[in-house]
C-alpha cells in the first residue's frame, strides 16, 4: 500500500467541520482532515494485519512525511503493538520523528508506539536519556512520556526498579524547568507511579514537590492516599 492510497482511505472519512474544530482545539497550523480516532484505529488495524513489518514501516514513514494531522496519528498507530519482529527499523523511525514533535497529540501517539519498543528492548533507554539534554522542549518531554511503562509494575523486578529510578532522576532534573508541558510530564509520571508504588511517588514529591508548579504537584499526588 502506498502512502497516497492510505491517505485517500483516511480522507474518505474526513469531515470539514470536525477538522476546523480539531485544528482550533490543537492550535495547529497543519492540515486536519476531521477523521475520528476510532476510524484511524480501524484503518490502521487492517493495515497492520495486511502488511509485513517492512511495509508497515515504509507506510508509516510516508504518512508521517505528509505532515497531515491524521496521517501522523495513523503513522504512529501503525507501529503501536507489543510484538514487532524485527523492530530495529520501527524503533529507528520513531526516534527520527522526535525532533518533529510540536504538539501533545502527535507526540503522545508516537510515544505510545515507542513505549512498546522500549519495553521490548530496555537497552534503548540509553538513547532516550540523551533526549533529556535537548534544547527542544518536546524532545525533553518525550523522555518521560515514552518511559511511562516503568510506572506500572506493582511488583517490579530489580532491573525494572533500576529503570524506574533512572527515569525518576530525569524527572527530578526537570523540576526546575517551569514550562507547562514539562511540569505536566513530571506530574504525569509521578501520578501514574502513585497508582502502583505510592511510597516511592510520595517520596519523590516530598523531595521535589515544593519546586514544582502548584498544579503539577497537585496532579502528581492525585492517587496518593493523602493526595
């Protein structure tokens, strides 16, 4: 399947009114087609079933290159699954997208795809750590969003604890960054951790909460018993 054919399938479900509303909501300058997320889910599910890994990566690359909102979401969805073998090309493509991030919706969809690839090969955290020093705010933010799976273990293995502590170190380094999306990302990580390891989340907030913006500290404590 060519990117042109896939884009035509997406566009067939477009709605101009929805597109204008979404463009305003996301404060976006790129083209929006007005295609609902469930439709993109159905389309990309069918494409994943029909295409091998190489073809999926090629299609995702082509859709991303269009810079159309729904096409970029579809590109990420094409690569969002637990098992992709081999997955080096998929991971490399996702990493190549990170400097293009300029909005939360596209970034979060791409990071969801990246989360599966990180879980499949945690050694890739070494690449992600380099993002924390980027001048690009969305790249720094992505380092926390893409590592959210390490908040979710109730009984983490030693290597999972080590990865969790590593990312918490990154989050601690972000506390002094007062940009809203960075504060939100720190809060998101601590909030999700609080669902599964409340003592560790509480300890993080005890040490760093005073340096966070009030909204972020409040959100981070959302699922703590005394939060």
